[in-house]
C-alpha cells in the first residue's frame, strides 16, 4: 500500500499530555507517535473552542459542527481510531472512514454508537477480562430468533496489553504532576508506629467491606497487643455523610471513623508512590468493576501488596503469590437487609496481619509481581499489541458467529457461585439463586445453543433473568484461547466458578 494512503483520524478523549489526563490520557497519548513513526499521516480530532459560553455550545453545537466539517474536508482516511468516549464525537461510519477501530478503556461511554455497529472492524479491549465481557454483551441472546444482539461484533473482539507507567518510571510518572504531597498526618501516623494501608481510588470502595476489614484488623491487633491500623483513603470517598454512617456502624465498638481512616487529597503520582513506600498493604475491596487495574499494579510494583475481593480485572492481573491476594466468599455479600456480619472480614484481616508479621514472603511476592508487570505491560508490549490490532482492523473481518455453535458458560462478570447458599458474587451485582436456579445453571453450563429448545430458554430467561443479570453468557467454545492482538502468553480472562 502507498504510504500516502495510510491516513488515520484519531477520535480519542483526554488527550494532549503531558500532563496526562489520567491513565486513559496516558495510553491515548502514545497512539499518535506510534503511528507517525510507521508512516501514518495522523489527524487528531481537536475539541472545538466556542466563542460563546460552553452551556450554549452544548445546547446548539455549532463549534463542534465546524470542527467536524473541517475534519471531513480532506480525503477519506483509511482508518479511524476511537475510544469509548470518542465514538460519541462522531459515530463510526463507512461514509467518512474506510475502517474503524474502537479502543475500550471501559464500557461506560457511547454504548449506542458501538453495539451493533457493523462499520467497526475491530473492538480492542484493554484486558482479556474486558474482551470477554464485550463478547458476552454482543452475544446477548434472542432465543426465539436464534440470534445474538451483535453476531459480527462477537467475532471482532481482541485485547492488547496496556502500558503501565511505572514500568518506565518506577518512582512515579512525572507527567502526572497535578496533586498534593503526602499529607503530614500520614507521615506522623507512620512515625508514631501506626500500621498504615492505602485505598486511594476515589469513590470505588465498598465502604461496608472496607470498614469491616479495618475493624477486624484493629480488634485482632488490640487482643494481640499489636499496633493500631489505619487506612489512607481518598477524601472524596469520605464525605461527611459517609463519615456519619461509619460512626453509626461503629457505635458501641469504641472506635470512630477518625480512628480508622486518614483522608488524603488527590496526590501527584510521585507522592502516590511515596505513600506506597510508607504503607504496609493496599485494599481494593471495591464495588467498581475495574476494566484493567493500573492502581493495583502500581502498588505491587512499588513493593506494597494488595488485598482485594477481585472485582473486575483485579482477580486476573497477576498469578497467585505475585503480590495480589484475592479473598472473598459468600459471607461477604450483604443479605436481604443490606447487612454483612463483621466476622466475614476476619480472614482478610488475618491475612494482612500475617503478611505484616512475616514480611519476607510478601516482599518476594511483590518482587515476582514487579518482574511480571515489567514483562507484560511495558511500552514495547503495548506497541507490539496495538500495531497488530491496527493491521488486523484493515483486513477483511471474520464471519459473524454461528448462533448454534455458541456455548453456555458462567458469565465473565461472575466471581463465584456458592453451591450451598446460592450466593452469586458478581461484578454486575450479587444475587441469591434458589435451588431450582442452581440446578438450571448446572444443567445449562457447557451446552451448545443448538441443543437448547428456544421456547424453554425464553421462558427460563423471562422467569429467572440469568443471562440478563450476567450469571450466564453465550460464548465461543474454548474462548479462553480466543485470539488476542499481542497479549502476553499465559494471561487468561478466566470465569466464575461453577457450583459443584
């Protein structure tokens, strides 16, 4: 192909660094240089700068229309690359670009522009976990019509390894300079002998679980004559209403919210890594299903182990004994009244205290984790994987999936199903299956769509919503070996456990 024909339009959000606009901006800002270095003529969409107030532009987008008209004035590009937010700027269409690739940092944006859009040649996820989730969405079944929501999309999903900043800058990426230094209160607590942990991602925590773990840590430490334990947590996660709720939860225990938490403002990244050096552990008992998991990897890379319920991709990031410990069972799921017994979190607290009391194996686990991170999520790995995805987007796509060849599996959002209680621990949401529903799951998993009676399946889905709520999904057989675009060998997206 003539190099002059290799024109690409970038419809990417949060670009323009450094300073980088979060992890999304850090990844997106690497794309244009990679393409230019290989002879691509790159035109990046520039957000419009309206002369009138932004409120008026949002109601009548004249400046955006002008920017889109200017972008369309040249030859039709060979390729357009979007991220999930970028598809909202201009939907993928063959009218204005010959091929389209969408890079997913998550699934929160532009859903209507990418589900069912046959102009998208490649759906490129930022992890195998997210790739499986995309395929499950595309494979939402219409049993009576014997088809899935987006049969073409199912066959066009790959994943690429992300570039993790600390691989290149182990002390913290200086391109994230916005934020405060480590607060004096954290340093004073460490100097006073307090064991400090961290959970700095704003608004992502399951506060009931987090409080339960902190309470158990301090209760065990008190009985054993150990040091007090506190958690450095984003101040955005502890507004006054949440502090009052935590005080109410702790009523009668002799503890208050202020005894457990050290609220921390947004830190620049080098300060984050300084805090990792002061902390003895990290907590990621979160509600938010992490599509990738930069923060957790950064903690391990800095030598600070992380304990997590495994929500989202956190449970797949590193092999066992590499610095991430996943501890969760059915007792940690709230009951019908929204309550969880404090005893449910004692195993987490004991594991953390065991690691603090015997730091040698923890250091070795983080060392293995750091080596794994350096090997799997380097700039070179991203370059190889992303450029492979670009070339894949330019060739004829594979045929749409055959409905009858799809298999029923436990959904990729399921972290586990407890065969005794029926508790489903899921990234979409947890629920309790009755004995009849457990039997249905057992009966359906591993069967092909061709074997299943469509009327029976429609009736079961209407009654039990097992596919609608992510307990079950349709997938291509042996999907854990599905094609990727440069992901490291040995990584797997995994699935939830099947009740035994």
